[in-house]
C-alpha cells in the first residue's frame, strides 16, 4: 500500500519555481511520486503565481505556463489532488483549540485538517509553523524550510 505524503503549497512551489531548496524538493518528489495535495493547494498555487507576477518576480507568460504544468501534473496523477472533505472547516477550527501555543494560520489549519482526513502519514512543508503543528499532531514531517534539514 502506498504511503500518503501530503505536500503543502510552500514545498510544492519549489517544484515549479526556482527557489531555495528547489533541487531538494525535486529529488524528493521524484523519489516519492505520486504525492498528495488538495483542492486548496490549487487555489494557493494560483494565488502565489499571481502575487509573484504582481511583484515583478515572474512575467505573465511564466505565470500561466507554470500553472498549466501544475494542472497537467494533477491530470496525469503525478499529484493526487483530494477534494476538501466535508467537515474540513470544523476540523480546522478545532486545531486552534488543540494547538493553542502554535501560531497557526487559517490555510495551514485547513491543509492539516485535509492531511489528517486523508490519513497522510507524512507532511511536507517549507513553513516552520505548519511543520511545528504537523509534528504536534503526530505526522512525520519532511522539512524544506532551511538548508541542511531533512531529507
């Protein structure tokens, strides 16, 4: 049976854009594909690309090309995209009570709720807050938040 490895957008973006640790993420995804994401990831990826364009970091052609490649990876099931399960919002709300010391953000809580619902074993992120929350929830984590961290 395949291990469910959930990638949040902060890690997945490194697969599509040249960022710190992009080569590490590429290697990880190639060694572990397919990997799991959610519908929320698509929304966040589109937002991230639009923000990068507005900031002048990428041009409109690159923005559309990268998102098109992302969508094709989903169609080809290189990325397994899960719908947001019923009850995701309530599960995310609950996380703010169960993890009161972690400065969890809304989208992080939603990703974590989806990862739990799809029974992910491993959560992959470049976001330190999300990684702390995932560890507190009992996920194995793979960090891409700083050089020299796993894998």
